[in-house]
C-alpha cells in the first residue's frame, strides 16, 4: 500500500475514534435527567481521558507509516473510544433508562470485546517504543502470550462482558448453568495474563533505557517522564484526592499527557529540551515540598510560641505573616542549593562543566601568556563539550603579516 493511502487510512481510523467518543458523550447527555451533574461530569472527563491518543497516533502513522508504533496508538484509541461508547450505551439502556435504546445485548458483547482489546494493546505501547520493534528477539514470547490471552479473552468475555464496569451491571451474564463459572474464570485469567504482560513490558522498557544511547535515549526520557507523572498521580490519588468531578478532571489531564510525550519523542521535536524539563521539575518539586514543610511547621511553632508568651490563641495571622516572609527570604538561596545538589548527583557532567567554566573565567582574568591561555581554552572546550576534535585558529595581527 502506498504511503499516501496509509496516511488516509490512519486519519480515517483516528476520525472513527473521535466519532465514537462524540457518540459516547451524546449517550451521557441523554442520561442527564437520571444522574447528578457531578456524576455526569465525572463520566464526561473519563470519556475524554484519551482524547489526544487518536491525534497523536494518526500523526505518527501518517508521517511514519512504515513504523508499527503509530498504528499501535491508533488501535489503542479506537479500542478505548469503542469501550467508552459501548459502556455508556449499555449502562444507559440497562440501568438509567431500561429499554430506551435498542441493541442492548450486542453493545454489551462489544463492551467486553473492547475492554479485552484495549488491555491487550497496552503492552505493545511499551514493548515497541520508540523504534517500532522489539528490544530483542527474545521478547517474541511475550507477543505470543499477549496474543493468546487476547484471543482467549475475546472468546470468553461474552459470558460477563460488563465485569467490573459498574456495580449495578457486574452481575449481568449471558451464560448460566454449569458452564458459567469456568468460562468466567477463563475470562478473568486472560485479563490477569495481560496485566502480567504489562509488567514485563515495563521491565523491557527499562532494559531498553539502560542500553540506549544518543537519540533513542532522549526519546525514552520523554516517555519515562510522562510515565512518572502518571505513576505519581496513581499513587498520590490515595493520599491527596480532590472531590468529584475535579479528581476525574485531574486524571483525564494526566492520562492525556502521556500520548503527547510519545508524539514529541517519536516525531523528534525539540527532544533535547527534556533534560531541562526533568531538571526543573525535580528542582521545583523538591523546593515546593521543603517550603511547604517550613511554612506549616513555622506556623504551628509560632502559634505555640505566641500562646506560651502571651497566653492567647489569637496570633495565627502574625504567625502566617512571619512564615510567609521566611518563605520569601529562603526561596532563592534554597533553590540554588537544591539545584546544585541535584546537578552534583544526577547531572554530573553539567555540574563539572559549570565548575570548569568558572575556573576558566578566573584564568582568563589573570593569565597574560597567549600560548598558556590558548592551551587552557582548548582543554576547557574539550572537557565541557567533549567534541571528537578541537582546533584553535588565531588571526595574526597586521604587523606580522
């Protein structure tokens, strides 16, 4: 198939995913009278959780049609949008307004299939990044395992297609009798195998990161950065959780971040800025945590001190003002110290280069011998930039020509 036809196919599938998402939003709107605004907004935000995926997948597949990785993200987008549409459709006609929409049972079956397809595609987003090929031939076994689990899930998901989707419909089943439990067990086992495959795919990505160099390593940094942000959201959600629907909005934004990171990495746009982004994220995250501890600790200690000295409990505003002034005074020096410590630990080459340039500035101010200065300049360039070769050309003065 020609390249332009592949591009048309990619954007057609991406458009199909967008249409399915729009259809899911339409079904949610139909049930507005049966749900609270907060519950409906929550469903809308989770429906849009992968909104960037069809655009990123279509862009990668259209520009690099021979790279399988773009098609993986298009498949993920279609599977997720089909999952959200069929789930919302079945939920509306089965729970919110029974019998209001036709073809409920086919939608239930498609919901089960879409869930299995979505889960089965997830390992390939890790295994094939960023080249579109496996890290080594030894990982082919995982491809066969995921394929077998996917086929088993598709063959058995019809028994309980809405398992885990909603509490009200989780007991719905198309199968009863002696075969119900074994078929449901096989369906659950296929999902379990896929989840184990996802964990192995994460290990494969980490091994690829350890071996990667140059451009591929920078691409992996973009992916890892997005995955770390997603992991922090999933872990901190148990500790710091917003009220609905704002928690769903936060989750939707975080889930949309990872496809954007993938698109930037694959299309190689401003790749090397990722080091700056990671560096500043580390610095300001640590700085924010330390300043928050100082602030709240200072407010608590000052309130206790004022209460002990004055015997009154009405000095909270003074404690807040003093703590705010302390934070403002500590911000700049604390940021420099944290940045220096992180550079020394994680960005050693940058730290050494800065110290080398500082030392050269002193030499440049005190050295008067041109030959010594030229030799030192060559050493500094070689140490900081590490080029393959260094040459210094000096222009002769007019009197020496």
